[in-house]
C-alpha cells in the first residue's frame, strides 16, 4: 500500500518490532512459572498481539474482547461498549491486557473491570502506544508495559484504523486527512 496517505511516519516497522521483542522478553521474565493469559482488544490490537505472542518465550494463552469507543472517525465517542466477552476462563489466572493505544484510558479501565469481574488472579496492562495528552503521569502508573509514548495526534497503521482502513500499514504514522478522503 502506498504511504502517501501519511503526513509523517512516527515509528518504522523496524523500531516497532525491536520494541515488541523487548516487551516479549520482559513479559517472559516476569511471568515465568505463572499462568499467563494475554487478553486483547479487537480489532486494532490484533497486529500487536500476533507479534507480541511470538516474542514471548514461555507457555501462555490469548483471548479476545470486543470493545468500541470510537465510531468510524477520529473523535472519541466518550463511551466504551463491550461487544464481545472472553471465551476462556480467567479465574485465578495472570492476565495481561494487550492494547494498541491508550488515548483517554477509558477502554483500559473498562477492560480492567471486566478482568476483575472474571476473578483474574492478577491484572497488568501492556500498551504499544501511549498518547501524551499532557495528562498527569500518575494516571499512567497503572500501565506496566509501554511500547512508545507518542504526541497527541491521530495515528494509523500496525492495526490502527481510520474508518476501518490503513490497519495493514507496517509502520505507525500520522494520517493526512486530505488524501485519506
Ligand atoms: P481510549 O479508550 O480513549 O484510551 O481509546 C482507545 C481506543 O481508541 C483504541 O483502542 C483505538 O481503537 C482508538 N484510538 C485512540 N486513538 C487512536 C488513534 O490515534 N488512531 C486510531 N485509533 C485510535
Ligand atoms: Mg479503532
């Protein structure tokens, strides 16, 4: 696919994969001997998950949750709806929530509550991108694993969409709204 829909490339494929490998090693060390389940949000995080699961060297499972906070556009709807629950039992297990991007943090809050409802033994969060909205740092302290901090801009690629498109870009970039129309 042509990259001309991007105004700027923020993260190249090489940088993303390098960081995902580091996160995988870290999680493998931290969860050795534990009952790890990665719980991922559809659909944006599946690209991240597919690389992260293969970067983790210890036995583990993964499952999916459907959640939507954005409609088809670039504005937050301000509400998170669970559209699909996990299908495997999380009770007594060590859950790591895997998210593509943390913007307002509402999706992660909803997912944390959901995993708690399923009586997970422990719940941690792994996010590829944290948008720097000038929010107080302590709000982020709930996130154990962060891939990259990015500026408060709308990005696409590596699973992230605009109106369900551009998820297939290998890099993460800033969408050029003019050429995306
Ligand atoms: P939050 O609940 O506001 O943290 O939003 C998280 C969800 O909104 C993510 O899982 C994405 O699906 C979507 N989102 C937030 N920012 C962006 C962006 O820059 N590009 C594409 N999707 C985004
Ligand atoms: Mg989305």
